[in-house]
């Protein structure tokens, strides 16, 4: 079976989870890992191969450029800091490499537009790494949203995504470095809430947003952020993102007839049978895999987990020979709202979209 050959641009920690997902995808392999230090590439490969070994050991590259021009790489996984992504994504596209990019995709909307224009020009697929978009739970929720009865006319959505890792986080983590992650917690966490709201409303953009930066790092990036989105038809949404509050990742949707909630909308607590609450009843979405007794209930990286599905869907799309034009638009619309929220938070004024 033909398999898509993935090259990792960086040895970032999140790559370990994606390595495992690619291993279980069935239609993709890791063929190379690049770092500015080839020894880091070797160590990353050795560590990952120890637990999830591809038949052919991926090649270690000592520069990003060497991986970008390699004939042994079909697509690039880009977990580099947001502030460094634009030029490398454009170079990857110019070399005919398909791209799966971590989020937020770019430092701002103008940069993302450049990146996507390069992908379109060179006919390469672009997808952002929002794993929950590939979870079978969403199709169940869509049935509820569209049945016209369970929730009825939507009125209000709310979400909270946060974590607190101690004071050392604010001294060393790149997510509070304005050059690397200029949107701070809004980019790292708010991206998910915004994405869910847009998906729920079939990609309708809000007409306006208001926001407040509740706390920020010395570098100026938000570390605690809240925003309100106003859509046509009277629908509104609010979200809270923070590096200062204990871990939570919930979303709620309220209509005139009922409501639904997920306490785990980003990373399901049960990756085998993800569920949501609907009007006081639990609704489960069978992923098609049964959880073995010894398995991690969250199920990261198993054959039917959302991260594995993401990579399988990405590879299948590339092999189809057709570009999925919706995927880049998902990222573009999310970035549009994120930028508006940041502008509203910095100015203290309502920003129209």
C-alpha cells in the first residue's frame, strides 16, 4: 500500500503524539525529521522509534532546507513556533510539499494569506492541526444541530480552554514569547473555541467582536483573555482562554428548545467512545475501536483516534489527486476572527468583521 511520506520540520514535543498517530494511520509514515542540530534530529528519531518503529528509520536532517528539497518527503508537518512558520511553509509549497500546520497557523491574517496563496499556486494541500475536526463525535453533533428540534434556533455558545503549569512556565515557555507566539493564550487555546463556533454556524463569520486582555506576560502577549462574538440573527458566543487557570476544555451550545455540552471538546476523555450531553442525556459516538483494558482511556494515537483520523484523512486527500479547498478556508476564517479578537482586546473597542 502506498504511504504518504511525512517530514517533520522541528523536534517540538507535540511531534511525538503526531508520530504515534502517523504510525497508526495505515497510509502514512514519517520519512524524515529536521532540526538546526542534526544530533537533536537523531535523538528525536531514536526516542520515537523505540516505541513506534517504522520499518524504515526516518532520516535525520541538520537543516530545514535539506528536508524541504528532499525527494523522500511528500508532505511537511510544521510544529515550529508560529512566528517562524510563514517562510518555511512557503518554501515547502514551492518544493511541492503538502502541509499540515500546527495552530495558530500564522502570526496574523496577512501572513496566512501569503502562505495559502503559495499552496494554491503550487497545488499543494494545506490543513491545520485541529484534531477534533476529524472526530466522529462532530457528525453526531451536526445531526443534532440540523434536526431542528433538539436545540431549535441557536442563541448562545460558550467555551473555556485553559491550563496552569506553574510560574516557571512564564519564564521559559515559548508561548509567552512575543516574537514566537504573538497571540499568547488566545492563539494557543482560543483558536479551538473560535473554530468550534464557526463550525457550529456552518462557517458564518461574526459581524463584530469585543474582547479584553485580562492578564499579559512582560512581553505583552495575552496570558488570560476573554471575548464575545456577535453573529447575524441574534446568535452570540463567548470564550475564555488562559494560562493562569486550572485545566478545562469545555463548550456549550444553547438554543430555544435545548442545549448540548462537552466537557472535553478539544481532547476527548474517552477517545474510543467520545460523548456529549444533550438535554440531560448522554450521546455517544462509536469510533469503531474498542478500548483494550490496558489502554489509555483518552486513546491518543490508536487506529480510530481523532489524531490518527486527521493524518489518515490528510493522506487520503493527497492521494485523491484533488485539493480540499475547504480546509484552507477553515484556517483562514479562524485566523480572521482571532486577529479581530486580538485587535479588540488591545484597543478596548468593538471590532467589526
